[in-house]
C-alpha cells in the first residue's frame, strides 16, 4: 500500500508541476512588470527543480509519471488566452495565476489526504509544491 500510494501521489505532483510550469510560460510573454516577471520566473524555476525531484522518485518505482489532463490543460490555455485578449494587464495575469495556484493547492491537498500511506519523501515534495504555489499567490497579490 505504501508503494502504491507513493506512486499515485508522485504522479499527481508530476501532473500538477507540469501544469504550473505550462501556465506560467503561457502568461510570461504578456507580463509588463519586471517584478512580476521575476517572481513568475523564479516560481517556474522552483517548479522545474521539484519536477526533477519528482521524476527521480518516480524512476525508483519504474514509473514514467503523469501528464496533466488534456481537457484541464486546454481549458486553462483557453481561459488565459481569452482573458488576456480582453484585458492584457498584469492584474489579469495575477488574477489568472492566483486562481491556478489555489486550484493546485486544493488538488494537491486532496491527494495528500487521499494517499495517506505514501512515503515521507513524496509527502514532503507535495508539501513543498503546495507551499510554492501558496507563496506565489501571496506574492502576486500586489498586482491584483
């Protein structure tokens, strides 16, 4: 049960971190403020480091990970494109990213509770990913 929950939790982290990186990359070209760009870039880089850790852990279990759900990724990109087409401001970007961070934290929290038997390493990675997203949401409030 420990191994099964560990792999499942890591897969969800893998999908979540990929979704986070893709979302940040989707909005970076629209950012006006250097401060917002720096914060988003730092978060993207932190997510990339966590993704490497996740991949290392998954490889121990001979698992290739999980891609974000195609419909979720498409809907996110569509919402981002539509909102930025109507209002291309840092405020809109901060709003979109805050929503994404909140959804990520909520999902990861659910999986952390669902896969209680996961090992401590995967739980720690999950918590660090959640903390990264929570911190980004707090840090970009000044752009809302």
